[in-house]
C-alpha cells in the first residue's frame, strides 16, 4: 500500500466520517495519522471528493477502498474513483467476482482479501462476514491507537460472531434500517417486505438496540445508526425504540453512550482523541 498524507500535517485523532448513509448511497471515511481509507463508494466520486475536502482530507491520497458488498448503493461511484485516483480496492472473493460480472473490477488496483486481518498504513483492519442477500457481504473493524471502529450494515441478523466483532468498539456504525410496523403497513410490495425483514435482509431498530445491549461496551461509546430506510423508518421512531430498550436496563443516552444518525446527504462524524 502506498504512503498517504490525509491532511496538512499529521493528526493523532482517529476520525470516522459517514459521508452518506441510506438506500441511495453509502460511503464512510476512516482516517488516522497519515492514512485514510474509504468504506464503500455508493455515491458519486465527486461527492466523495468534495466531502473529504470539506474535512481537510484529500481523496487522491486514499490508501484503499474497502467494498462491503456489490449492491449499487455501495458501489455506484467506485469505477470513477478508481479511474480518477487509481486507488487500491479491497474486498472478499465473492464480491470481487460480482464486481467483475458488473464490469467494474478487473483493474490491477482490485485485490481480493485472502485473510480477515490486514494493515493499511496506520490503520489495522479486520473483516467479518455479515448476513445479507449479497454473494459475500462483510462488516469491518478498524483500529488506530487506542480506538476501534466497527461498521456493520446490510445484515438481516446479528450472530455471536458478529457481536464479538462489535465488542469494545468505542465507535460504531450500526444499521437501524426499518421499524417493523412502518414496514408492515408501508408502500413496499409483499416480496420486498419479506426480503427486508428476512434473515438476509436488513436490521430493524429493535435488533440494533438489542445489539447495543449485548455487546461489550466501552465507557465512551459513540454510535451512528445508519442505512435508515426513507419509507419504513424515521429518526424519532429509531430514537424511541433505542431509548425504550436501553432505558429498560438503565442505560442513558448522553451518559452511557452518544447517539447520532447517518444522513443521505450530510456528513456525520465521530472523533476519538488520544489521551
């Protein structure tokens, strides 16, 4: 991997920036010291470039792009990013085959992840399998300094292995896609409703809240609830569910964890400062 400067001068802050989140596109930047990586490129290369520039980061210096799976809302800007910046792309074997089938991969910059752990510059990365109706979907944990960030979206359920991946993450990007009642009475056709709520679909608000309760939580947990459906969910509904379930065991937002919501067109950030 190439050496990268993510901004003017080094920074000790571990940064997580969700540039976009939702069914219309997903992209997250993780930056630490001299390294920045992109997780998914589901929005245009222009939006990614401009979003990073607003954060003081240069897309031309990306150390790598990790693709969680091949659905369009995670790869829409990928080909243009590779053409424009010749940045390395890393993903699982099944996803790589799907990208080749979509005529996106095949470039020398594309690399299959042959093991779960890899170090990219100053960031250590671990990948783990998720449960989604894609050929080889994955979640990602990133480590820098004393910080751990885990991104887990596009999964119908969370098993023990995935919970272990979440454990001790002080920064968490976690799917809260739908409210069961809104999905049930919403505009989706029956087949799509079954897909969303299925084992290999998306994560409900309740399941996201339960995962927060079941994981090993550090004292300074920051959470961005992501990939929210525009038709089957809403921020107040997510908040009500999470506050109700966490409150039942005495957890209080603002005291025991900090909560934000990923947005389709706005950047939402978490920053962890070294002691």
